[in-house]
């Protein structure tokens, strides 16, 4: 298999002469079977050969010993890399670690690339808090992950302060919030305070704390309608779509995702969760079965969205048994994540030179809702279309006539002011 990628016989001989040569060749065969590109093989094989040499020098004697030497190899390569000044170290370490761990997951039975999950914060003194959030409060996994993030910060702060949960006091809570607020927005600090209050109330309920400290948690004043929706004009949406190269499979996928974002105002998670079963071609309907508000929605399948989906499904989507609509462009074909959807939207907004605040998939969601507002639809209709859980989520769009203000800012707003 190596001869399929490397023309020079001495190159093939050098790879096979490595003491992990059989494992490298097995891995190359796997990459070929899963349709990885030739360029990918060229990049990975020299790195894997270097990893084998490092592990041998460090004392490895069999392939089963290799996992113990991954961290040391990554650290050494980062130190020696000439690109360390141009690439941030975490990103460089990831570029080195990923191929090595991927090979080990292929050639070693039972090896997993995934790190063991970190224990939940305060799992010892307050073991049932996150179960309480899931079953009693009914919070979604993404929301629970935010609680874990903020409480892990509290746990680390208490460790640095040399204090335990039982020693928590109002001054210590205030000091933690002040430390946590550095570099965060008011909304993020508010979320941290909400998580902390819920945790303290639960700890008091379970008898872990002798008094209710939740009242000591202050919260920054954040006005819900203080900001404008971060939407862009419909002309700018068209400008962004024009930047997509629809001649390549990845471009066909990205174009279809962007059209769905802009047409229906879907969230990135809703795009990533779409399956082939959600598209009813006969009735020309698009179903969104699990929205943030806990209900489902069915939209008429617009001509633009239908054509974009057909182009991607016929000419861009990899052949696979997966029922997910949108798959990663690199093999092996796996469903895209919500982070990929948002990052592709951000990429094309920046490529189009559109100066959106916090560009991403939500920019197109806001643009869709703003277009409905400008068209004069009822607020209840707009809220249902966007899948808002509460009418308060739609209220921010009632603040200003965004299109009229745009005309004023462009110097052609006299007519708008006379309305």
C-alpha cells in the first residue's frame, strides 16, 4: 500500500525499516480504505515515523507501549518546531497529537482517543446536583454543561484559596465572582451567578451547607433589551452566499446550510440534527423535530432551499449509511457538529467582508427574524416561526426599525423619517 503513495523505493524502505513500520502500513491501508486524501497520508507518515523513533529512544519495546509516550513526543515536537512562533502552542500540539492518537486507535485494540471524562465538580460533597438539574429542573445537556463549566471554576478557585465547600462564605463568594468577571461579558457573569445560586440552594436543601448562601450571590445589572439584534441586511446575505464555491462538495454543503439558516432562522444545533427523514419531498415540507422550546416545527420547503439540498445530496454528500443530512467533508463521513455549522457561517461572513458583530450562524438567524419584522408579520407568528420559547425573546426586535435606521445612516433616510 505504501507504494501507492510514495514513488521512491528508498522512501518506502525507510518507512518499513522503522520498528513500527507494520503499524504505519496498516494505518495507511486504513486511510486508503476510508478515502483519505494523498496529501493527508504524506503529512502523517513522516510524523508517525518520528514518533516511532522517539518512543524507541525513550524505552518502548512493543506497539502496546506506544500510548505512554504520546505526551512526551508532543511536548518535544512543540519545543523543536520552527513554526511555534507562527502557530499557537495548543493548536500545534493538537496537530501533532491527533494523527498519532488516530493511528493508535486503528492499530491497537481497545485504545481510545477520547480522554476519560473529568469528574463533575463537587461530585464528592454534592453528588446529586447535576442529576437534579436534568430530572427535576428539566435542563438540556448544553445548559447543564454550562453549569459544570462555572462550578468547575468555583472548585478550582476554592482549591487555590485553600478552602473547602464547607468554608464558603459571602466574602469568599464575592471574591470569586469578581475574579470570574475579569474578561467576561455581563451576560456570561450573570450566567455564572445563576449557576452558583442554584448550586448553593441545592447544597442547603441537601444539608451540605448550614445556611442558604444563595442570597449572597450578587449579579451584574444586565438589561435584556440593551442591545440591538446582530442582523445583517438581506443584500448582505446574498453577498455572503455569493462567496461560496459551489463547484466543490464542501461548498455545496455549506451553501445548503447557509440557505437553511437564512431562510428559516434555524439554530446551528437544529441544522446539525437534521436527518434525511426530516425532508418530505412529496409534500415539500421540512420538519424540525426538536427545537429549543421543546416542540417541533414543519416549514414549507422553499424552492431555493430545495434546490440547494438536492444539489448537495446528489453531487456533494458522501455515500454513507448515516441518515444525517450534513456530513463532514473529510473522511470518514461523520455528521457535522453545531460548532462546524457556526464556524462555516462565520467563515463566509468574513470572506464577504461583512462587518457583523460576533459573526456566526446566529447572525443569519437574526437576519431572518428581522426580515419577518420588516415585512409586518404578527409578533406571535414571528415567535412561532423562529421557535422562541417565550414572547420576551421576540421583544428585542420591537425596539427599532432597523431598515429605516440603515437608510438614515446611509444618508438617504429623509423619506424614512417622514413615515
